[in-house]
C-alpha cells in the first residue's frame, strides 16, 4: 500500500504529536507515556490505521501503538487522528525489523498482524512478519500469556505461518481458513484490506498463537 511521493509526508510526520519520534528511547517507558498501567496492544504494518483506530475508540482502557513503515501511508492515519483524536493511541514510523529495540520485556500484551506483506521468494522468508525469526523478536517483549493474532487472504503465507508457530516453540490456540464463516468472526473488526477482500468474496484466514511460558 505504498503511496509514493506524497509531498511533505516526512515533514508532516516529524511535526506530529501522535507520532513517537524517538521510539527506541521509549523502551520500558510506554506506560509512562500513556499515563496509566493499561495493557498495550500493537499492530505491526497498520497501513492507514482503520483497524487500530476503531479498536482504540472502542476500548479506552487499552493502550494502542500502530507501527507503519512508510510515511506516505502513516500520513493518512494522522489525518484521521486530527479529526478524531484518541488519547490511547500513538503511532511509530519504522521498519518492524527493529521492533525489539522499542518495547521492553513484558511491555506488550497483544500483537496484531493484518494482511502482512507475503514476501513470496524463499530467500525473503525471514522478512515475513510471522516467520519464526519475527516470532523470536516478539518473544522478547510480549507478556507470558500474550497473543499474536494474524489475519491474511494469502493462503501460502498463512500455511507458512502455521508451520512457523511450532518451529518457533509457540502454540497454536486456534486457526481458520474462513474467518467470516467461522465461530471466531464474532467481534471481528475489519481492516481496510480485509473489507476489500471480503467484498471480492475471498476467504480470510486467521490464527492466534501464544508461547508456553508457565
Ligand atoms: N494492516 C493494514 C490492513 O490490513 O488494511 C495494511 C495491510 S498492507 C498489505 C501491509 C502494510 O504493512 C503496508 O502499509 C506496509 O507498508 C506495512 N509494512 C510491511 N512491512 C512492514 C515492516 N517491516 N514494518 C512496518 N510496516 C510494514
């Protein structure tokens, strides 16, 4: 969803109070920033932010952090935030590659991965946000009973992810190849990509995973 060459996107983001600019200095200090001890849920690769903004509006007792790699995409979320500011939501413009530098041990309670880039070439498998390599990063800051919740329309990426879960030593709590015709659809919030795929009649896959830390 890269929107190329949006003039001034970087400058607009640099001047925006909803964006955490020095994200590595926030490691261990997220609760201080939010000013409470509420759980912290993050979305990695949030795009224009429809999903996380709806969650934040509906759940004022949960803190949210949306992470997006591209300024031009993040800008769209910031424009929406200006219209409807949410005290329990911040954004970071960064590559998730460095995510373990931003959150400290036990600082995050839930990770959402929605329609993550598939990186179809084998040699790029480690870049997939559900790879065992990335699960290893999440392991460093997710609370012991924390969950990673992943939705995708991409069957190859989803099947890969199902295999990565045990490979990383994680446990599959549940999964479905057709979320919208399953028991798990209740309470589901659609992302921007999901709305598009559902309108096209594509089934949505979803899995929930956690580690055995007890
Ligand atoms: N989650 C949104 C949705 O479901 O509507 C957007 C999905 S879009 C296909 C994937 C998004 O993830 C893009 O906005 C992309 O820039 C972002 N992204 C991909 N790799 C990323 C990474 N390594 N770090 C941060 N964001 C990333």
